[in-house]
């Protein structure tokens, strides 16, 4: 996918919702960004007003082009995110974006399997909604979290071929648009698969018809160990897989090389910048099969 234009705008805080475990959803009026943002893109956002404070990268979770807003979901982990959690409605925060490439299906008849872990959930939600809305495609979505899920969890009425018995916890927002989803956690939450999200994904995959299985394309965002595990099971099942990586970022526009990652392509190693060459990469170049 081509890189979108990167806009710099003073985004107005429209809403800030506090969720359990220091998670927040912030809605920003950022019409330029909202008009072109695609699933997988992120914004580089001012979090506080102290002089010289660095912006922080956050994936866009939802957008509304006509109304001109974007939403991000974030967890407080340090000073930047803590300051953002104190933003007030009406505040203006400088937002650069959308930045980076987006998730993309490679074949028209592909069946998308979307996997999100922790703060990797936002771009997965965006992609699932967009696939349904723009391409009429229904993805299978699995998401995992070890803290309370940052959204309304429902017990799904849809039974899903290949899904282990009793696993019926689903994301309400996706249920409402008839996109099947299932949740995993090791915290014993009702209806969730007891294990990691990549284990749930592989269990479901192993239970479906082999013809369907061969059409699966996997898209994942989450912590590094989860991405590595997803890459490994995709290699085992010979599935195409795109991973959204997270790295520390200073400039977010390709100038500082602070976000470099090592990739291996055709046996050659080189560095790529997560901000502008990614954040989405083919799993096989990030974690080559051994
Ligand atoms: C492309 C991209 C998309 C992201 N999307 C989201 C999102 O949707 N929601 C969300 O909550 N977070 C997201 N993040 C992570 C978010 O940018 C960091 O949590 C944030 O920058 C932390 O800033 P801080 O000042 O609060 O914490 P800091 O004080 O900077 O760091 C606190 C802790 O978090 C770790 N950390 C900080 N930044 C990163 C990073 N980029 N990758 C891995 N570990 C990090 C630090 O090592 C430290 O342990 C994303 C990161 C990237 C690169
Ligand atoms: S953050 Fe500066 S090059 Fe990516």
C-alpha cells in the first residue's frame, strides 16, 4: 500500500473514556487524518504541553471521515500516556498522521484471520470493520488480553465451526456488524479461551475445512512474543501473514533511524524503519523460518 500523505493538525479532544486497568479511548477532531486514514496507520501525537516533549505513536482504532474524528485506544505505561490520560475535552494536541502502511489482503478470495493482543487490538478492530464496510468481507477475529478487555464483551449466539466448545466471549461492536470474534485470556474470564491468543487462532484453524484453511491470510498486532508465535504457526501451516510491529519512535517520519528493525529478504539482512517502511511487514522477513 502507498504511504498516505502525513498531515499535521491541532487535534481537538472530543471525548476521553476511562476503562479498567488504566486503558482509555480518546476521540480527536482531526479531519485531515480522518479523511485518509486506513487500518494499520498510526498517528504521532503530542501527549503533554511541556517544552520539547516527544510525541508518541498510537494506532488509529476507528475513524469517521464525514464527522472528521479518529479514535485511539491507549494504556498508561509511562509519562507520555499518563499525561494523555489527563487531557481535557476541548484541549488541542498536535497530531501527525496518518503514518505508515496499512494491512492489505493479497487475494480476492482470501479469508482474513485477524489476531490482536493487548494494545495491538485497535488496528485489528479498524481492519475488521473496514473489510466488512468497504469490501463486504467477513473476517474471523481473535483477541487476547490479560487485563479486562477494553470494550463491551458479549456471549455470542453464533456457533463457529472449528471453535473449541464453550468459547463464546465476543466483542460486542463486531457482533453488531456480524463479524465473528472470540476472546482469550489466562485470567479466567467467562467464555474466553484459557490460553494465549495465538493458541486460540491455531486451534480454530486446525478445526476448519482444509480447503478454507488454505485460503486464510493472517494479520496480527500485539506484543513481540505473540507476533513471533503467530509467525511460527503461519510458517507451519504455510499461510501468508502480515505483522504490525511496535518500536520506540522519536521522529516517526523516517529521519532518525531510531525505529530500525532487522529484516532478512532473499538471504540478505538489512534494516528497515518501522515508522515509514512499516509498521506492517511480511512475517517471513521479520522472523525468517529456521
Ligand atoms: C506503530 C505503533 C502503534 C502503537 N499503537 C498503540 C496503541 O494503539 N495503543 C497503545 O496503548 N500503545 C500503542 N503503541 C505503544 C505506545 O506508543 C507506547 O505505549 C507509548 O509511546 C509509551 O509512551 P510513555 O511515555 O507513556 O511510556 P515510556 O515512558 O516511553 O515507556 C514506558 C514503557 O513502555 C515501553 N515502550 C514505550 N514505547 C514503546 C514502543 N513503541 N514499543 C514497545 N515498548 C514501548 C518502554 O520500554 C517502557 O517499558 C504503539 C506503538 C507503535 C510504534
Ligand atoms: S522514528 Fe525516526 S526513523 Fe522511525
